[in-house]
């Protein structure tokens, strides 16, 4: 069974670098106009791989495992 994740992004800490968007293999994150800060665009596709959290240089992202998806 696939894991599922819940992503939260602290917009106060996000510096609009886009690293999290580039590293997400499932394209869960996107940049929001006008400041181009990261937002969770497709939360249902998150597999809790933690790459966005790992590579965020500002520690603005938190991923929690939500359990298995059937």
C-alpha cells in the first residue's frame, strides 16, 4: 500500500526559491502568484517521500504521514 502525506508550508518562512517544487516527484507543489511562494496544489498525490521537507533551505515545510492509501 502507498503512503500518504499531509504537507504544511509556513508562508512566513518560504522565500520563493522553488527547490521544493523541483524536487517533488509527484508534482504536489506549485508556485502561487504574485510572490511565487510554494503551495500544496495536489495534496491527494503526496506520498510522504519527504524530499520537499529535506531540501527546503528555510525549514518552511513539514510533512506528516497520514497512513496508507488503498
